[in-house]
C-alpha cells in the first residue's frame, strides 16, 4: 500500500479559527484551508431546556468517571446528590447524549436494519505499527446552553488523532467529513468501529472499501474494543472541556483545535515511553 502520510502542521496553524468577516478570504475559502466542512461553521448548539442541560452536565461527568454505569446506576448517583429524577428521564437524556454503559450485554449497539454489519477482525491481532488499525467513536461535548457531538479517528498503535469533527446531530455527514480528512493523510489496513448506524452506513463503509481498507466492527458485549478512544475522551474532557465553559460552537471548535494539537504534538504518553503520539506515528518518515 502506497505511503502517503502528511507531517503534522505547526501548532500555530492548527490553532487558528475562521474570521467571519475576513477582508481577504471568504468563509468558504477559510474552511477549505482549515480542512473543515463549511456546514460545520454554521452549527448552532443543540438544546434542551435549562434543567435538562444541567442534568446532562452531571450525567456526562459521572459517566466519564465510570463509563460502565448504565441508567440505573446514574439515576442512583444523582439521587444521592439530592436530584429528584426518575430512571426514565435519565434513560432519555443518556440516549440523547449517545451514552451507553461499557459492559457486556445483549443488543449493545444497533445498526440500521438495511446496513451490513462487518465481522470483527482484531481477535488475537497484535498491534505493532502505525496505520495497522484505526478506530473511531462519538462522544457528547457540553456547552453552556446546549451540546454538540464530537467524532474522532484514532490510530491504535500511536494514539495519534488523525481527524475529528463536530455536529449538532448524530447524522452520518460529520463522520464522513472526518473520514475523508483522515484518508487524505494515510490509509489503514483495518478500520474498527462499533455497529452504530453512522459507521454501518453505505456511504461510510463505501469510502473505506474504495480505499482498500478492511472493515472491522465490534461484536456485541466486547468491552475493551474501543478502549483507546474511550481514554481519549477522558483526556479531552478532564484536560479541556471541564476546565472551560464554552457558550457557542465556534468556541468549542477553537478549544478542541487547541487541545488536539497539544494532545498529538506535546502531550507525552506513558504507554508510548513518554513520546507524543505524533512522534510515534511519524517516526518512520
């Protein structure tokens, strides 16, 4: 498979943001230079009423601490904190947030009934090099008066974040945008995901198949299939999201640009012998 890795951009370039009234460059051109979907620039935060947003912030924090908690345990936790909530309400909010407890159970993830579910290819596979396996997932990102969804694509060996995208909905489009951006940098041997409808969609799997990538999907009840992306979400939230109070989507995007640059290029990982993801991912170049 032809090598086509692209070296990481300088941090100053990564941390730029689009100026809505730039004298020299139109918004469309600025989005193109930054590798962003133009539609994402115009996103407005998705909303619930103020009380539900407050509860969702509490749910997000507790779920990030204990991703094996389902709605029953989250409800019990909130009641111990003095919140008058019932499980049905917590179930609905967790569904809106895209949260599901990480533990073996039947019907863990539901694909679209007309979409193909691919077999799991990583059983007993030793991860030994960059671009051997990429993985993806979606998480909830809170804003002051609403929320958005964050999707990222991660190289398993190096923990390098190849691309990411924000959306106010769980439609497939933002996942496709992130995938296209990642495939412009390199091509994995295997792409692993859960069985969510975004990743089983014909548009998403078609992109991978056209690039010659083997598609792997987590089997039901496989607890640790996506552990590296789960660790990324914990880092993003504890080291960036929870330390800020972003009001609008552009603020969140700017903050996440800053953090992903830091995560890839500056943050050493103990599991990588204190190297950064970028140092491990690009060291063959």
